[in-house]
C-alpha cells in the first residue's frame, strides 16, 4: 500500500469519528435535556483551554522517539473517555469527560498533520490526497449518522464515536510510519522544547498569521455547534443536515485533490484572503435562513472558508517556524483556530442561539471580517515572500 493511501486511511479513522461528533453530539446532549447555553459551555470549555493544553500535549508528544507512539496512546484514552460519557451523572460529569476526550482528540489532528505534511514534502506527493481521504470519511459519517438518527436513538452517536476512537488507536500503530521526532531517533530535552515554544510566542509575524487564521476558522463555531439545531427549528430533517454537511466537505475534498497547482501558484497569503472573504459572505447569508436551493451554493463556500484557510495556515506556519518547533507551531495554530478563539465563539454561540436563532451567524461574519483584516496585513511580512 502506498504511503499517501496509508496516511489517508489514518485520517479516515480520525474523521469517521469527528464526522459524527461535530454535527450530532449537540443532539445527544439536547436529548438529555441540556439547553443551548449548557451545550455551548460543554463544547467550548476544551476549546478555551486548548491554548494551554495543545502546546503542553505537543511538548509531551515530542518527548517520545517516534511521532506515532503518542497518537496510539491518545486514541485509547479518547475511546475510554467516550465510554465514560455514557454514565448518567449529569451536567458536571458530561462537562468533565467531554473536556478530556475532546482535548486529546483535537490535538491528535495537528500532530498527524506534522507527520503527513513533512512526508508530502519529502516524498513528493500532494498533502491534499491523504487529507482528502479523511474528509471523505467525514462525509460518510455525516450522511450515515444523519440518516440513522432519523430512525434511531441519539445513543447511536456515542456508540459510533467510541468505536471510531478505538479504530484510530489501532490505525496509528498499523498505518503511520515510524518517523522519528528528531533526526537520529533520540528524544529531545524539555528545555529544548520550551525554548522552541517561546521563540514562536515572541514572533509577532507568526502570531499575526495564526490569529488571523484563528479568527476565520473560529467563525465556523456557530455552524459547527448549532447548524443542526438551527435547521431543525426551520423544519429541516436531520437527514438533510447530514447531506448539507456532506456537500460542504465534498467540495473541500475536491479542492484538496484537484486544485493543488492553483493553490501553489497563488500562495498562502492570497489563499487566506480568499478564505476570509468567503467566510464573510457565507455567515452573513446563513443568518437570514435561506431556502434549501440557496443553501447548496452557500455550503459550497466551505471549500474556501475551511479548506483554503486550513491549507494556507499549514504553509504559513511551516514558513514561519523551524523543524525543531514544528509540532509546537502546528498545535499553537490549532489551539487558536480550534481552541481559544473557537471556544470563545462557541460559548457565545450558545447564548446567541438561545436568544436570536440563526441571526447568531452575524457575529461569525464579524469575526471573519477581523480575520480578513489580519490576512491583508500579512502582505507586509517579507519572510513570506516567494
């Protein structure tokens, strides 16, 4: 089996779980009587803490000789936490267990990105191919679980994501290459890892890039957490929700697989500006509850709001970091995009949904505008010039 396929199958093992949890775990919590504000608190807490937890986990991961070893252990820990989520101990229990599971799982993805992005550069394949395979698995989970929820209990969501976490743990051992964290295979010292982290946090250009990306990516918060419930309020069945989410990720896959020459030609700064502009349009449109026929092209904008922004961030982070702090750089990027900023947006989304329904998307449009301003400022960073 070729290396891109093996890496793509590992992404699939990760995303077949997140493809169910991202749109449908709010349904599972809602079935237990939680309000939108309570769901927002549960979903946002690990995101808010990620600015601290993600770099800490990255430094722990870099203490191993091989990059895949911590991913095996993390997959097992996530599966255990999901199993504990089933206990009917109420809000505080669900809050704590979800915090543990989501904190670990969310850090597995940027740690995987480090392996795959470096392999793509070294072995000469398009990073988008393995990542796109993972996105296909995300679509399958979106559509399948959405269809099943139209007939069965929300308990199905928890069973699905627990099994997926076990699959990811096994796939980390069987599919990921034995790439060393450091050349020669020796583990790095804690002082070296802390020094690399400090260099990144003091780099104004690096922080401008990751904050700009974080604002645009975090503007997805209302969509990720409350699009299912918002569309349900508008009378749309959950099966259609799965198809709409699937469409968004399908265009993302097409972008990653077939637009690589165009992406390389325009460069990461232009790509980020396009992503920010598309996000401003997308969230403004969704705030006014458009009909189904208009939702289809709006969902297609996901190829820019997420995929273009994400790929731009990988390139920007790689250009503004060094091999010694690559793991920390990608996890800081993830910690802002899916962490601190995403957490703040998610907790705000819970209150916005309770008070204003779909109009909460307008706050996401404002975040996108701020991210777009930051993206435009990157044109003055010489280190990013071709």
